[in-house]
């Protein structure tokens, strides 16, 4: 995007920058967008809104939803949907397009005038019909009341093609040798054609008679104008019922009132180039005239220049989006309803703007000593801070913190030392807290990994040691597992041999760590010795590392002694528990005696087993068993009375005898 200001009017060129060639793949296009800054800052308002080589003309449908563009090479027509911001379709043609028009409100009816005298009609699905005119055409206009197409070209005749009847009608005979352009008034449908002799002939389509001639060649000459050739008419446009603008091949624009033969205003572009396009902007009473080099916007009453647009490439055509809501803000033009998704465009503009700016907090202004710039154009207020140019920010920061380079150099040296350490043989070290638990988890993880390797579809579960959620358990001493507490003994009543082996392994690992720590660590790396300025800092780092190593060695020795002491106590307690268990087992090996309850009779051990099974059975099963066997049941209650129940098979009755004591 390019922003320019002409006559205190800001102009936003959204298509400025490099365009990507079509023959590049999507992958290479994405790579270029990452590397090239110009391509990154380009705003693609509509997808693929371009032509491979040249775009010759462009028009907008009356409903404002579709934009039609014709170009070459190859000859083609492209339709863009402004609601979807994308290319809707593309059609290739047989020859170059001289002019085209949209007959319907959308893209369903199109007419193309080709350079080989063919007139081609298209519908929604594509090509519909093709015919040919007698002479080479240069322009045409559509007369809506009669459905006539008026063609002008390298002939004095104006050919009429009636679309309702599907045939050519009688031509209009003009006094000119050739006709360049034509237009129809949208109010009273007056037909006007511009000739190569610098005249404008007006015709009434209802009676097919000429109603007037305007000689614009002499009227276009102003004071100080050098006449090299006879100016011809190159552009023609009606505005309302009485106003008409005429553009000449020498770069003048004449504004006429149809009731007068003299122009109201003559505007010169001063480039001596033919006027290619004329348009009216009714909201601000502006005339938009364009030649191949510049587009000028000027007031149609006074002729005062409002602004101008001068692109880097030649201009072929100009089209103003209808009812675009062009509003005049203080020295600014903004198109508010050009595209329904204007919010996305504003976000892209803001994103490109913030790439060149640095957002800083309000409190940081005093830190870098820029309080005196508050309120100036260098600091732009934004939310709770300010926007400032990123180049100014880097300069101010370098002045405010002159030792930033020294800190950066020390960080680089520290990074190189750490990189050299990673090249050494990596030894699996246990954490400082919960070493036995960590060793147990490591062994279980190795077993699970081995099991998963045997099974092709099996996946090893993530280890607790590698999970950040549990890293505090191996770093904070408050999470140390106390194996001497009562809760731990209740959960782990038996100390297994695996635990004893694990403790021996911990001792071996501690001895290996001591041997590794006793090796000289003060070797200077090649990066440290390469610079004399860094020797003092490296020696200081060595001294700090040596002190830390000595403190760690003493601490590990004390921890190892304490662990050995705890292990001896645990073994003694274990031996005491084993002796007590042996004594109890000897006591339980002696014979035991049981007392038979009152009212029961001991018959055999099998009878006791049957009673035990009967007691475990449900009440329903016990009653069925007693009824089947015909046995009696005697109950001794706690109040001193006895109850005896029996059942006779022959008589269905039950007798109950109570013995009262």
C-alpha cells in the first residue's frame, strides 16, 4: 500500500507494490511473501484482481456486486464478485476486445465488440451468439427504450442492431469521415457521437434525425496552446439532462451546456495526450478526467483542481464504483461502502502500519527520557501507551542503556559454554529430592518401554519424571517422602528386597557422581581462550563454579551419611520384626481346644462341616432342607424357655410345645 498526499488530500494506492507472476506455484508464492517486504505490505483487496499482461477496460454492474475487466494476452474477460472479494469466473475469447458493455443488472447479459468486426453476446453460461458489422468498430452504446445497439467506427455511418428483432436497421449517416466515440444521455436518450474532425453530432433516436452539431476543435484552443494537428474527439460523457463533457486528442476537456454552442469550461491536462476517460462524481461535483499519464479530479463549476493521481504505469480506463459513499472528511477522502467487508481492509492497513511502529507503555516514556516528546508527532497516543517509529526507539534505547552490548556479549559466552557441555557424555542424574522414588519410576519406565517395543501396536505411557506437573515433587524438599513415619510403614509393611537393591544402586550412583565431580572442571574452551578481553570474566565463572562444586560435595557427603544411618536402623527394626513373627508362629503351632454349646451334640467332624454350610445358606434353603428331611428344630431362648418344632409327613400340621421352667 502506498499513501500519497496531493493538494492536502490523502490517496491510498492499495495495489501498489510487486505483483506475483501466475506461473509460480503456491508454495513459491508463500515463500516470496515471507522474504520480500514489499509483497508483505501489499493489500490484496480482491483475490487475483489483475490481468496477466494488460487490462484494457473495466466496468461495474448496476447492482454493484460484479466488476468486469477485459484484457490481454490471451484475450479474456474476468468477473469479480465484490461480496466474496474473489474471482467469480474467467472466459477466454478469440480476439482482442475493443469495447464491451453490461446490458443487465448483473453479469447475465454481456456484449463485446472485437477488433475483427465481430460482435459477441454472452449469457450466464457463456457464449450465446456472434455476428459481424460491416466496418471496424471503435465504440458502441445501448439504447434501452428501443433495444438498439449503435456502433461507430472507421465509417461515416452509425450502424444500428436491434436486439428485439434480431436484425440490422437503417444506419445513421453522419458528415464525418470516421467516428471515434459515442454516448447516450440517460435522461432524454439523446445520442451523441464524436468525430475525427473535432465535432460532436447529436441525434434523436426516435425520429433518426440530427438535432445539432458542436465544433469542439476551435473551442479547445486556449491562450498559449501550441497547435500541431487538428484535435479530434477521444472521449464523451453525459451528466444529467443538460451537461456534457468532451475530451480531445490534444489533452483538453470541454464542459458544455446542451443549450449553448460555447463551452462553459475548458480544462487542459498540459501533457498533449488524448483524453481516454471522463466521469462525473456527483456527491462532490467533481469531474474525473484521465489520459494515459495522469488522473485529475477538478470541480465542474470552477475548474479548481481537487487532487490528482499519477501512477507508475500507463492508464487505459477509469471506472468509479457507483454509490460508493465518497465522503469529504478534513482534507481526506474515504470510500466507506466500496466493499461489504471493509472491516477486513482496515485490519490489514492497521497490521501493516504497526509493522513500522513500536508500541510502548506510558510509564516507559520517563525511563527512556522522552517525556518532552509527548504531544508531538513522534509519539502517537494509542490506548494506554504510545506509537513511535521503531528506528527512533532503537536509537533512544541504545542511548538509555549503553551497557546493553556487554550484557549481550556475556549471554553469548554463556550460551557457548552450555553448548560445549552438551557435547560431553550425558550421564543420567537423579534429582535431589525423592531419589528412591525417581529411581523406581525410571526402572518402571524402562520396563514399559521394553514391553511396548515387543508389541508393535503398544505405546509407552509418558513418565512422571518428564511431566512438568510433577517436577515440584522432585525439586521442593517439602515433598520428600519420609520412610520412617507411621503412615509410610502402614502402607508399606514389608520392605522388599527390591528396595534394598535400589538403595545399593543409589550408593553406587552417588560414588560415581563424586568421582565425576573430582575431575578438573576448569578447562578453558577454545572460545574462551580466543579473546583476551574475556579472560577475567571466564576466571570469575570458574571460581564460582568451583565454590558451588565444593558446597555440593559437602552436602552430598552429609546426605549419604544420613542415608546410611537410616538404612542401618531400618535393618535392625526389620530383624526385630522377624524374630517376633517367629515366636508367634511357635505359639500357634500348639493344639487348640473348642467348647460345645449347650443343647448341641458332637457327632463327627463331617456333621460340623454340614452345620457350617447350613449356617451360610439362606433362610429359605434351610427351611426347605428341614422340611425334606423331617427333622425337628429346638431353640434355646435367652429368657429360660425352650421351643421345639417338628413336622409330620402324614398329617399337615405343626405342633409347638413350650416348656416353661
